[in-house]
C-alpha cells in the first residue's frame, strides 16, 4: 500500500475535534512516525480517532470542584517546602527569596517583594559583547558615593566630611570626580564640594552643630549619583551566547526605556510593576511563572492548571487582589462566607447595617446551614416534584 | 421524618437590625428580676430563667409553646431599658452617620445634585463590595467637611468619637468660644430619628432593614434559656452561663437606674448609672471591646459574651457550623496489613459492633436481617437498633430480641453492625488534600487497630509510629453510592496535583521488585508456586521454565513478574538504574527499527537499566521506582489509564504481595557492616579531607594577607566563606564518590538508594564516609562564643573543623565537638518544620477560602457562584489534571505507538 502523504495527514488531523496545540503536536509526530514506519491511511485514521477519544476522556467533568483541588494542590506540597528565605537562584551573587516565603509573597500580592530582581536582556547590538553589556549595566546600576568610597572621615576640627574615592570603582561606574562633584552640587544646595585628586571634601555652607554635619554626610553618602531609582548592584552573566544583566532591586518602567535593553524579554519579579507597565494579562502570566518556578526549584510537581486558576482569580478584577481577607475572600458576595473566614463579628454588623442579603450560592454558606453544596454532585438537580408518594392522610 | 427536612430549602438569608417594635413583638416576656432560680431551684417569674423563655430542666413545660425540655426551641424575652444605650457594634457607624448628617434637619449634608449623582453611581455598582465601601467612604468624607447644612442652612459642628461609646460635639458659642458637649445616647437617638429614609442608602444603610436609630438600644432582647443553659455541678451547685451573668448585671443596673430616675435623683448619679448600664450592655455584646476593661467572672476569667461565642477557630462559625462533631465514627491506632487490598480497611470487631449501617428490610434481605436482629447488640454480626415503619427507633436489648425479630417486616429498617464489604470513609489529619479522606471496604478483624495496606500510606501521609485515624460510616444510600463511585481508593491512584500515581509501591515493594526481576534472579518451582499463591495470582499453568540447571527447573523473576501484567501491554522506558546509556540506546534503537522486535533479540541485549515489556512479557530491565513507585511509576500509570482503576488495584495488590514474598524469603537487611569500606578507601577519604583542610587553610591565609579577590558584589568575608563552603562541599562529594565505588549492587543500602526504595546515596555517604559541613541558614556555623562556636577552638579560628565540618561518618563515630555541631544543624531542621507547618497551614486555609466556590460549568467555563466567568476553558485545554499525562494534554507518542502496535500485530 502507498505511504500516506503529509498533506493527507494534515487534512485528517485538521478535521479532528482537538485543541490547536494537540493538533499541531499530533501532526508533527505523525509525520515523524510516517517517515519511520510508513503509516497506512487506515492507521493514521485510527490514531486520530484514538487521540480524540483519549482527549474526550480527559476532559473535566462539569461541576468538578476545581477551585478546592487547585488550593489543595498548592497548599499540600507547601508543607514540604523549605523555609530558607535566601537562596541563590542561578546567580550566585544575588539573593532571592524562595520556597514557602516566596509563594506566600506572591499569593499575598505584596506591593514590594522582599528581594526584587530584574533580568535585563539586551538588544542585538549589546548582547554579545561584554563591554557593551557593561555599558548598559552602568546606565542601570544605582551608584552612591558610599559604593565608590574607599574611606570616609568626618573632620571635626575643620568641620568637613572627607571621602577618599576608589579610582577603580569610580571608573567602573563610568564616572569621574568632576561628574560626581557636579551631580552632588546640583542636589545639595546647603553644602560646598571640593575635589582634590581622588578626595572629595564636603563642607556645609552654614557651620552649625556637629550632628548636622553627620546628617549631611549620611545624606551625601546615600545620594544616588547615577542609575535607576530602586536599583542596586548589577551582575552580568553569560547565558548561552549572550550576556544578561541581573539587578538587585527593580524599576521595570524605567529599565525598558534604557537604550540597549531588549524590552521584549526583560523581566522583573515584582508582579505589581508588571501589572502597571504591561497590563493585567502579563501580570497573570507573571504570577503563573513565578509560582511554577518556585515550585520547580523546590522539586515539587504541581500541574500548571491549578496555578493558572489561582492567577486568574487574583487578576479577575483587572487589579491584583491578594488571596485573603483584604482581597479575594473579602470581596465575596456572601456575608456568611466572609464571616466564616476571618473577622466574624465586623462582617455580621456590617451586613446588618447595610441590610445585605446572602444569596447562599457558595460552598461555605451551604455547609453552614446544612444544605448540599453547589459543586460536584451538588449541582445535579432532579426535574421531579417531591413527594413522590401522595401524602398519607 | 428524615426525608421531610430535605424538602425545605433555605433560599437566602437577610441581615438587618431589629427595631424596638420587633424586639417587643417577638418577646415572650419582659424580664425585670435580676435573678434566675428561687431557693427551691424553681425558675422565678419575670427572671432570667422565666418559663416563658423555654425550659431546660427536665419535667418542666415551656409556658409559651407547652413543649418539654429538649423539644422547645426557646423564646426571646426583652428588657425595657430605662435610658437608651449605644450598641457597640455600630458605634463607628453612628459616628459616621452623625458626621454626615445635619444636626438640625437630619438630611445628609450633600446638595441635591450630589445626592442624585451618588445615587446613580450606587445603581451602576450593584453589589461589588469593595467599590461600595469606597463610595460610602467618599460620601462620608464629603459630607463631614460641610460645616453648613446645604438643606436648612444650619451651622454644623465636628463630632469627636471616644472609644468605645462616647461622643462629643465640639460646639462654639456666640462669642466663638469652643466647648465640648457630651452627647448622651438619647440625644443621639433623637438626631438619628430625624434622618429621612431617602438619604439612608447614601449612608450605606437600608431604610427598611436598618434605621440608624435602631443602633441605639431602647429595648434589649433577652435570648432564650436554651442558648444559655445553666449547668448543675456534681455538688449540686448551679453554675449559670456567662450570658446569664451579664444579663443579671444589666437588669440590676437598669432597675437601679429606673428607681433613681423615678426618685428624682441628681443628674450626676443618673449619668453614672447610665454609663454603667452602657458598660454592661457593651460587654454583653462584645467583651473584647478595646478601651474598656473586660467583664470578669468571679474567678477572674473574662466572660465569654456574644461576640466571643461567634469568633475564632472554636467559635460558632468555624467550630460548630463549618465543621461539626459527628456520630457513626471511630478512631484508633493504625497498623499495617500487606494482605488486605488497597481499598480495604481492617476494622476491629469492637468497632464493628458499635458502628451501624441502616439497612431497609426487603424481601431479599429479610432472612439475613432477621438473623442480625436475633443476634442482637452483643453477638457479632448483629444489630443495635431497628426502626419501625412509623419512624420509631427501638433499641435492641438482650430481652427484646425475639419479640422484635418476630415483628420485623418489610418496610422496617435495621441498624446492623458493620460487616465485610460495607463502604466507610477513612481519614487521617491533617486533611491537606482530598486523598486524605477515601472510601474503603470494611474487613472486620480481631484486635484493636485499624489495618491498612501499605500502598495507601502516601496519600494519607501515614506511618505506624502511633498514628491514629478516623473512620466514618455513611448512613444513607446516596452517601454510600457517592463514596463508592467517587471516593474509593482506586479512583485516587493518580493524584490530581501532578497527574501521576500517588498510591503506589513503597520501600520494600520496590527493593523486592528489584530482587525479583534483576538479571540472574531465578527461582525454583516450589518458590514460584509459593510466591504466586501468596500474591493471589491465579494461573492455570506455569509458563515454561527459563532454564534447567542440574535437572532443576528454574524460572526467572521476569517471567514471574510478567504473570501480573495485562497480556497486551507493551511499554519501554529507561529506569533509575540506567548508568550505561549506550546499552539503553542500543535497545531503544532496536525497538525503534523493528517496532515489534523479536523477544530473543531483546533478551540478548537485556539490561537492568532499560525496561522493555512486550505483550505483557518483561523482556529486559529490572523493576524499580520508575515502574510502580510514587510520582514516577510509569508502568502503574499506563495500567491505570489503559486498563482501568480496577485492574490497577489488582495489579498493585498482587505486585506488593509478590515483592514482599520475595524480600522476606530472600532476606533483606542493612547492618553496620554494610557500611564497611576497605582500608584503601578509608585512606583515600582521609587524603581528601587533608587536602580540603589544606586548601581551606590556604584560603584563610590568603584572606589574612589581603590577597583574596572579592567576588563581585560580595565582601571579602563573604567571598572567603563561599569559597570555603565550595571546597568542603566538593570534599564531601568526593568522599561520597569513593565510598560509592566500593559499595556495589549487592549492598542492600545501595539497592534501596539506587532503586529509589528509600534513602539517597548521600545517606550512605554520611554513614560510611563522612558527614560533611553542618550549616545553619545556609552558612557555616558561627554562633556561640565570641569568635568561636565552641571553647575547644581558638577565638577567630576560621578553619574547617572549628566551623562545623564533620570529618567522621556515623559509623566511625563523631567527636564530642562534631556531635554538638551536628545537633546544631539538626535543631534548625526541627524549628524549620514547626514554623513551616503553621505558615503553610494558614496559606492553604486562605487559598481554599478564596477558591472553593469555583467550579466547571456545563459549558466548560470556570465560574464563581455569581456566574462570573473566571476561565473560558478550564486550564486552557479543558483537561482534568488527574486525567492528563503528568500535566500534558495527551501523550501523543503513547497513543500513536499503542495504536500502531495494535494494528501491526494483527497484520
């Protein structure tokens, strides 16, 4: 018998009632197997039929309490996670929150993660050259006087704050003494700055108390000389054939505008920033990816579908809601569901005040009043009037 | 009867504030006497235990409904308060309402245009809680700042709220002098009364269900006696409920206040009493109100009043409504029994005689049930109760057995003892996932523990070091059917978390599988017959012996294992033992080329690391965790999906028994000499340690000389630490490798580690070679004394041994210092676990509360209970994770191969 052509396979696969991704995979695999085993048309048909059957069998059943299953599937393995907050993920130099604390952080939708990190990818021009990557990194990296200083002293006698600057670090940061002076002068009107070689002398214009000098020194020390706000040190790493910049701290909005940065691949682990810059759908994907990565790093297997559901619930309203009384649970329509979760009495008083009505269509409410819950077998209703038997006289 | 209660369905629950009229209307009696019982122990009329409020003492009858104690649900009473008091729960709202409305005309301090605008906004919003909250706050802010009423033009004053229930008006007299005016509840109530119904929605109130003046109490409802029963102690002394105590206080002060007012007492005294009344009413509602001392019992224990009854984990909501105590349940210690099926549970006979199943008498079971009744409660398969057609429950006792057995007829129900084959729910806490409660079939057994098959330990996370488990007996046919269809153990072999087997062979099942199926494992006829008998494998005839040696017929383990497999099963995979990839590749290539290769050819290439099963015959490879272990049991996975859960259960039952026979008869143990290493190995390890310590020392010297290059973004000290850690970790790995080289697959500990039965190679390394670096929070140990961990070292010693590097193995024994270091590292682990359980428990509770209402609808969308679509297609492909192939929608390769094999085998 003749070998089936790729076109026939394509046609047959297209006709099948399957999701696009499966169709694609099926087609590719069939072509591959066809080359190896010379499939017959009947065989191809049988395979497709079998695939469709298998797919139909694998579909979720209506009423399935997938919410509870998702919550359990994420909650149960979290008991096995490490509590070690800090760990090195890929980059040895930057600490990242991992394990259970990270999952809690994501689910809580914290405004600022405890260890914000950006992974900055570079555009075609900058990505293959270390020097060029460094150039971009310098634009991003936040540098303060403190980072450049080799030694600092407060001269009480002359009422000066003297900073010895490390020339090497100064150069690495792409600055020179003149730039530093100008920058500081622009920001601090109350002080004079003098440069002597690699020594910077800070003199307050008004000689007041020593504590004022100390305060000024502290401010000058922490003053950002260059880089993006919120971003600390950067690390350049070679990944495959390109250089990637990792940053401690995150400023997603600004980093995308930095020349040399590839804005299509650059990412941050601060979900709120993603929501703000790229929109809520991107935030949803970020939540999924962050949870998946954290789970995988801990060696725990959890199906993405569960994580997707959590992400979808969190982003349903167009803003990121935390899982908890200030977010998803607090927004529930049911008074009883809210009261049964946390802060019971306040919810009841508020409900009375507003004259709320609990429609009793959730799970907890029905458990509370002792009725079948509206999930699983509880959604099935009989179209039949009870009592079946006539009432006894 | 039981069915009748099903007919009524609660459609919705309305919340609101009771008006004084309503309170009076529902009241059965006005309570005026601050006392409960008289000296004879009889309820005082008009007292808090008034018989019109219901009765709790047996023998008395309720004067409102005439029912006996236990039948009468109780009735509310009321107290007419001499002066109005604030309801603490609404104190904040009262403040907000006062601030938002005019002190003269009672209108909300918004212009007509604003009112219209906000009304429209409310309409659009519907009942989205957060948005409504925000709008109400906005309105409040706007209205509060208006110091002249837009409706009547009256000047307004700011109102200060002092927690919990005091309000001050910061008035100004004509000269502009500020002075504080204390607003008494009666004045507040008058103001609230003036607010027109139309303005209420803007204040977040409901005109019919919650008039603001109802937040100031003039009449206090007295809850029925049934909700605050007094308890009689053994000594005969009556102890009243906390609520009753509080009510006594309220009525006493109320009476005093009343008589003082009547007697025309000075204003000061009246106000003091008024405040006292306010205090008692406040604590009666919530005894944890901030700003006032909680009311205490005589013993000093704070009283549990209304709010405390509802709140928290043991409160009404979480403790009594979301979760309830149940009958028909049992709890005892669990112990293993490999001989029962995975879906069975061994129930002690004592438990079986206590728990009952109601069974309707029909013509088919009449004789059986009659016998049960005759056996009665004290003889095993018996019964404890019968229910006659009128619904009367009759207890079976020694003396009425025959009488009732005679009367027993179709239409009766017999509550018979638990018998073999009944479905029960079995549970172990913490119930972290749905597999923590599964349905099992009863197996009544002697002794006093629940028995369960070892393969179901993983889902319950159970072991036998004293664990206890609970058992519940479903009482209705519906419940039993659901348990059987949805909850039975075999339906949960695949975990919905990752789409792989969760109920699987463990430990000895896997070691045993390896001993049975590895190359060179042969068994005599007696052995084969015994093990098949033990495993419950039903074969008519043994297959041909694989070889005959010295006239003795021998069967290979693979042949025997094949007897358990479905006849048409074909599968191949690399297992955990594959450490020579070339041999696997050779086999893979053969299979790929031929598709259905000749068994003999496969046998020639047979390798323990590559499993090939053709038509239910294991031709190559040894069985390990990849076959039927947890999470990655491919063989088990395929059997469940392609042959069904019942076949999978049978396979698991047989394979666990078979492997246990093998392991018990071959002998499998690990002793101290399993960790023996030859002298040369020990020397090599010593050398590795010496080298590592030397390198560490060099690093420290370089650091001290200031020659160490810091890593980017790290201080010098951190650089040193991470470099030392790297050196020492490498040293342990190398020592482990040395140990591994000398311990082969005839070492039982190695078999366990390599097959995935239990433990890791690391554990063997730690026993045989060395323990390695101990750490706290990922760092070397450093806490203790100044500059050193233990006084056995010099201060500032950064060397390997001074900072928790343990060079000894468990076998060679730890030095006292090492032992201490080890304990430090161990303690961190313990603390970690304790903290983690609390944290993850709370997170899971929140997740469940947030997600539990979501379900898949008939159209495949995921919706919340209000019908809002959360996902258009569940998980983007609509596939149930439990039915997915380890998360993939479909394993296309498997489908193609399977279909091809089927069609090609025919042709």
